[in-house]
C-alpha cells in the first residue's frame, strides 16, 4: 500500500499553535576553531549549549561533505567529529533532564545530529537513543504537552525514530489540535480523505485513546 504522509504545510500550521520555547540555530564565527568552540559549549553545559554543540557537529559534517549550510569555514572539523563519543554523552544529558519533566529537553533529544549515529559501536547508541527518545516523548505527550505530541506526529511522518505510520502521525496531529482547541485544518481533512475508511477510523480511535489517557493522567 502506498505510504501517505501529512503535508509539511499542516505541520507548520500545528507548530505555530504550539508555544514551545525555541532555541535559535547556532551561528559559529566565520573561521572559528571547531574543537575549541565545542569545548566552550561543553563546559557551559546548559540546554542551549548542548543543542548548539549538536548544531556545530552538523555544520562540520556538512562542511566536510562539501554541502555547507552556512557561509562559514570552520577549522579543525575532522578532529571535532572524532569526538562524537563526547557529544553523545553530552546529548544524553538532555534525556536526563527530560526524565525530570523538561518537555523541551525531550523534544530536542529526539533530534540529534545524524553524524552521532555514525561509528557508534554496533549501532548501540542509536538503538538506545530510539528507545529512550520515544519513551520520553510519549510520556510527555500523554501528560498533555502539545510540543511532545507534535514531535511524535512529525517522527511518525519522517520514519527515523519510529517506523513511518500515517495513521499514528495523523492521530497525534489531531491530539495537538484538540489540546490547542484549534479548528480542523483543510490540509488535515484532505489528508484524512486520502486514507482508507478503516485507517481513518483507527486514527480517530487512537486520538480518543490518547486524549483519554491525558485526561486521566
């Protein structure tokens, strides 16, 4: 059966309703030393610094791949990427904060730089990340946190953290709409109409189940 995904436009509409604190992308200096920048962020150690260190790894990976996303030329990118284990440990601090009830940390933890998956022994870190990130997002979402529910809707669309599932993606998107008391969006209706009747019914049932758990929590 052909996969059907929610349109990005619908996610932008939902995202505009979710009042989650955002962290602006890290802007490194034009010719900064990547290893020194990482050390400074590592020492700072707050949520913003950890996310900016993650951005730094992304910048270096893209620069070395010849696809830079910002107009900077960072030095010492290769040595930085050799410190991926240090970055993984730093990233896991977000999970610890999420476990303590920080919804922003749970959402951020679910979106690490792809380079952190590379070279992890036996893929063990990625397996651990998938299990922990999903659990933390689901816990936050079922406590009625719209940002976490929005993240789950997105991850069920993308298919990295969890297998792509348009029914689950739609169900969590509808949860967000209900939590934010937002009217149904035409894009969501159009997407729902492209699903089979049994898929539509399953999405509605899942939405009601999640909302019942949230209300009972």
